[in-house]
C-alpha cells in the first residue's frame, strides 16, 4: 500500500517490525493518541469477529483474516503468555506447563476467546461477504507467498502490485 509513497531504501519494513507499521486496535488505540497513519489505513487485531465494534463491521472496510494451525496457535500463545507475564512478574504463570496450556486451550480459555469460535466467526462472515472478508491460512501464505500477496493486494484494491 505504501509502494507509491515510499522508495525501496526508505521502506519502513526494512528497519521496523511489521507490528510497528500496522497498529493493533486492542493495544495502540487505548491511549489518547493512537499511532494510526492515515496514509496507510491498516490496523491489526486479535479480536473475534463477533466482538468487533459494530462501527467496523458496518463500515464496509476490507478484512483479511489469517488463521493458523491450532497446534501452532497453542504453542505460540503458550510462549507469548509466559514471556509477557513473566516480564510483568506474574509468578503463577511462570510455571504453567504446556499440558495445562493445552487443557486451557481445549476448554476455550484464552485471551482471544475460544479458538474455534474465533475461527468460525470470521469464516462464516467471509462466506456471507466474500467481497469484504478474505479468509486465508498462514501455512498457505508461507508456502505460496507471492501468490497470496498478489491475492491480498487485489482484494484490498491494489491489483498492480509486482513482486
């Protein structure tokens, strides 16, 4: 989306993490001065479709939903929780075993709600409004990056992206 605004040597993705370029609505907008760049109208979220603000759902904006293999979600979430909460000195979480994390995951106990509800919410919305919501798998994106980047670019209105 920034191809026409940014030259190759000044591309922010060469010096910054992607999460610094695309803010998370649940983290970056809780402050009084969000870091939204109106030249690049993109935001990220882990919020389930059914929990999105009605203003987003009714806005007609494009949504790209990226899901991941549940096993990878479990392990990634387990590492993230341990790292973040250990840094915040929550000692009870330091000792959480992967087995306990698996049980919590299977019971639907996570920051983003039950995984299958999250996945099905976006999948259903994508089925009902495929022109607004593109649902894809991380593993497909990883295996066929060029194809999926072009597909995403076309979906969001930038069909002449060249890789």
